[in-house]
């Protein structure tokens, strides 16, 4: 509801319109950043998959899974503390950035030393050649640089500059990928690793240039304490989420080989496009989110979360109903064996949106131990269930396990938030929509004829129409 005061003049109206335009622009820029920063998984879905066989595509996704684990091991997750500290009242950004760079640099150096002296063992454990591991380490540097840029530019509301930087990196990565894919005759997954390493080095150089005047080389022990208290307890959280989202590919490679991993990975990456869009929207709302919590404006917090979830319901409905048909039109036919998993993955992504929305409250309250506890529970449940069911029911069960795990984590997260804060969050409506979309999954596998298309279009309209106002609000409404 919008309340109008009689005394509002043209300057106030202009300011309101400016805020609306700014929010919409920030959202579009953040969506652009999310799309461009995910060039490797996106291009691997629509382009690179056409240049390599299914087995090579499986190995590529295996390296991407290990890459996220490497980020945690080689940084101890210390860099994420920047994204919380800069919202503290009276934060002294310069010295904190210096402390972060020194701490992460030390951990990174020690990690490389350990890998170097155990290179043969690490290569055997990961089932990857040493040259791939070296390139992955360079890629980690680029991911850490991108993380710092993203956290700072979101706070500065400079998403346009962030979009330009990430786009340039993506363009160079894409050009080099295409070149090396055409040159290499075997191990084509190496083309992506080489190209991404070159682009990552360029981004690291730009990040250093961007930070040159923001860093104040003044050490403060309190900064290291803050960093450790916030980031270190989140290591189990980040590692657990990484294992939860990536380790199914590792297990599939172990049980069924790289070809089956390739089928599953393409379907998973396509279905998970919803999570990418949700992440962009969450990033755009991050400043408003912290502002609402600082002001104890819980009603605003709930309204924004409802808008985000409603929009994700509409996107998930499209992928659940039309996902396999769309995949048949735009993806290589050789991966078709896994397309029917796309609706399950999309539904799992919708479940994860609830978790992503409300876990931020615990992060704001510095309840990092609780955050890690939820993530550890999810990882243990997901991995143990996959270990139990994968050998019995085939690789398809991994998508079902992922969906169930994200739903359980979301319910547990909301239960804990209600217990430790003044918020009272209900999930009856969210669960209803998840169940409704689950019932519609068989529709995606129906016959491809005029009647089938008509039914799909009708049910998609039914799912989207109730959320039309939320979709409009996501792009147009300003912070009140």
C-alpha cells in the first residue's frame, strides 16, 4: 500500500521516481552480473557442450565442483567477512581490506605449499591431471578477486561498473575458450580451464587497481578478530553448501563414470538457472535488506522476501512445465537422456530460495554457528542419502535427494529464525506452491501435441497470473 501526503511537492515526487528507477536499474545490472559471471556454466550448457563429448563435459563439471572446494580451502572463507563488515555503523573500510588481503594471502600461500608437496596424492585423489589442478588454483585467485569486487560494488551501488568489469572478463574467457576448443583434439575440458585462468589473471590485476586507493595499510588486531569470528565459523557452512551442491557430481563420477556425470550435469545446470536469477535479485536487495534489519522494519523484510519468492515461483513454473521441451530445442541431442531431470532441479532451486532469503537474518545476527549447523545437517543428509540410494536407483535419484535436502534446510532455517529473533515467518503458502509445482512435473513429460501444449500453457498461466504484481514490483518499486 502506498500512502500519499498532501504536502508532497514535485521535488519529492522526482526523488521517489529516482529511487524506483535506481532500484530497477540495480536489479537489471545485478541480473546482468549474475548471467555474465556464470559464463562458464552458461556457455558450457549452450555452446561448449557442442564442442566436446559427453565424457569431457562430465570431467569439466567435475573440475568446477572441485574449484568451489578449493576456494574454501585456500581462503578459509575469510574474504566473505568484508560483505558484512562494510555494513557496520562507522566501519573503517581501508584497514579492514588490508587485513583481509594479508590474511587470505597467507592462507592461500600455505595451501599452495601443501598441495605442491603432495601433488601426486592430490592428483590421484581428485582423479585429475596435475596441470588441471594448477589451472584451477589460478581460477581460485580470480574467484576471490571477483568476490571482493562484488561485495564492495554492491555496497557502493555501483553495479554498472561491476557489470562492465565482469563482462570484459567473460568476453576474454569466451574468446580464449573457443580458440582452445578448436585447437585441442583431446581433453577439451582443458580449453575452458586455460581460458578461465587467463581471464582470472586479468581480473586480479583490475581488482588491485580498483582497491589501490581504498586500502589503508594499517593493521588492527581487532580486524583479524572480527574476520575470524564472522568468517571462520562459516567455513563449515560454505563447505557444506559446496559439498551439497557439487558432491553429487563427484559421486556420480565414482559410481557411473564421466559420461553419466555429463548427462546429469547439463540437466542440472539448465534447471539451476532459476538459482542464478534468484541470486541476482537477492544481491540487488542486499542494501535494503540490511537497512530494514537495522531499523527493525520486519514488515518491509517480509514484503521483499514475498516478492522474491513469488517471482521465483513464476520462473520455476516455466522450467517445471516447459523445461524439457525447451532443452530439446536449444541443447545438443546427445545429452537428451537427462533432460527429464530439469523440472526436479528447478523445484529444488525454488526450495533453496526460501533458505537464501532467511539465512541472511542469522548472518546479520552473527549466528554463524547456527548457520553452519543447518548447512552441516543438509550436507550430511544429502551425501549420506546419495551414498545409500545412488547404487540402488540410478543417477536420477540425485536430483530428488537435492530437492528434499533444500526443502528440509529451508524449513529448519525458518524454524530457527522464528526461535532466535522477533520475526514470525509462516511457510504454508510457500509449501503449497512447491507441492503444486511438484504435482505438475508429470505434465512436462506429456505428449508433444497441440492438446499437450495447450494444457502446459494453461497451467503456466495459472501459476504466473497470481504473481504478476510481484514481478512488476521487483523491477519498479523503490525502497520506501
